[in-house]
C-alpha cells in the first residue's frame, strides 16, 4: 500500500481517545477496596456478550457481583463512578479535528456495549466528533476479530487500505493489518512514559507529538 492511499483515520476509544483518570481499579477501590481487581475482571467477563450485541441486564449482574464481593454500594453508583467516568484525551481530540481540517475522514472503532456507548455518544459528544462511529455491539463483532475491520470499512465506505487504524492493543493492530488496513500501535499514555516528571498537559503534548510523527511516517500530514 502506498501511504498516500490513506484517506481515513479510525480511532480506538479507551487508551487512545479517552481515559479513566487514575485507572479502572482506582475508580472501583472506594466501593470494593482490595477486591477491586477481582470484581472488575468478573464484571468484564459478564459484559463480553454485550460487546457483540448480546442481551444481558448488566446493572443486575453488577448488583450480584457487589453482593458476592461484600460491598454495600449500589450497582448504579459503581457504574457511574467506573463505566461513566471516562474523559476525552484533549490532545487526541485535537488530532481528530486537525485531520478533518486537512481533509481526512475521521472515525471511531471501539469495543463497547450499548450502555457505555450511550454515555460516549451523549456525554462525551462522539457523534459530533466523528464522521462514522463503529461500535462493536452494532457491528455484531468485536476486535481483534478481523471481521470487525471489514465491517468497519464497509460502514465507512472505503477499502481497508484507505483507512489508517490507531489502537493501544497490539493484537488489534495486528488483526487490522491482516485485513490490509494499515495500523499504528499507540496509546495516549505514551506521554507519561516520555515525560514521567512532566505535568499532565506536557505529557499529553508529548504523546500527541509522537502520534503526529507516526501519522506523518505513513503519509498522513496535518
């Protein structure tokens, strides 16, 4: 593929476009204490069918898990504090805006259940930020299944080779490449690695610079 063939950029959400300040475990800790990790791993396992369009009462499932883990918190308050507390990474959103201004299509490609995608659409405003949104529950398949990328390309209306994918998961990146879709392995946390002693704003700027450099290496210039 010639780098100049790229006309669209497809962004992952968690770890690329958005993050949970302090991390998932820290968000759950006030309610679960030392059981936070085991609780979240069990919750994510229950959530898996929802990522591809399954029918699960997730709040009811969380309620049961909280009881199992000895927490008196309600499912609603834990859900709000953990699943609905993600924040957009400003530096990544800025890249999205700059790509659109440069004439590229900008799109979202993420593994999400309906309940969380509603928060991302309405509260974080992703329907306005992106041209096309590819949520796994709507596509009926989740990354790293190669079918996710084929269906995303169909929804975008472009060949895989015309779409550059950005994700923080190496497995997802390799799967995208297997379909002919060029891909970048990048995380918004790269700024923290590059400038460990810097302020959050400086770290985000360093991460953004690293992403822009990788985009340029693939012929995508802002």
